[in-house]
């Protein structure tokens, strides 16, 4: 993992106690989620994923997809993934804020995700839920940002990596400590290079260029041919 180097053997007690640093763990559904710091109360836990698993604790949940998009994506069974109804029940039972495109009456703790605030600060770069979450953590002034379950290996994540690389670079440039999974496929730059996207992930789901919906579109075409 990538962390700042500390000399634990020779602590400095000469000055006043240092204030606690604000730490946030951004946790997706990938395999490294099992190593997330759920048992460490100094970490705030932010989660996302329709994977069929129950985090030991959660402080904020993120589901940025539009409801029609989400319903269509979860309309067929996939091993290890929640159904749309099951996922909605999961979010409805959470007692933490659930960030969504807009407040959803079916999710009592839902809050609107601050998209415009982040677009103004970071530009039109967002190509994944993890990217939105990293940007929000930077915006809110966290001192440490860790990623677990955001493994990004494989060609299916090629569109996700550039924005995450840019935002992690912004975090490093602002002096934020990063904690990343082993064999993380992104080398974080010290001087981030802005990347832009014409299609905002989740929000521009109606666009024919919404790449995350390719599988949904293929399935819908097959269903129409059967009628």
C-alpha cells in the first residue's frame, strides 16, 4: 500500500498533541474490499456497489445511477449481484446518507449528490462512481483517502482509470495522503493532467455513447427481436 513514512520507534512528544486526521475509506465491490479498515473507528467508511455483500459498517453510501438505468442494469440475474428490488431494500434499510442523483422518496436517508459543486472544482472528468467519491473527499478536506474494492484491473475498467488517476493526482498535489491496494494499476502523478469526458458517468445515461450501458442495450435489442 502507498502511505507516508512515519518513525513509530521515536515519537515526538515535545509539542501539543496533533489533531486527529480525517480519514475516509472509499470501498467498492472488488476483492480488496475484504481488507478495508472496517474495524478501525478512525476511518470513515464510504461504500458503493450492487454486489451482494453487507459491509460491517457504513457511514455514507453512494448510488449515482438514474433509477431507470439502474433498474435495467440489474434486470437480469448475475451471480454475486443484487437484484434491483433487493438492492433498493438494502439502501432503504441503511441508516446513513445515501447519495443519489436526486432525493428518492423510496430511500428515506437519500440526499442529492453535489454534482455541480464538483464540476465547478474539478471539471467535466467523471467516468465512474469512484471518481465522484474521490472528488467529494478532496472537496470536503479529508487528510487521508484510501481505496479498497476499487481494483480497476482488466480492460473493462479502461474508461475509469484516467479520471481516477487525475483525481488521485489532485489529492496528492494538495498534500492528501493516499492508501491504495497492492498492485494498484495506476501510478499516481505528482502533477495531475486534466482529462475530460463528453459523457458524464451515470448522469448522461440516455446518450447512445453511455458506454456502461452497452450490455443493457445489447440485451434490450435481443428482447425486441424475440417479440
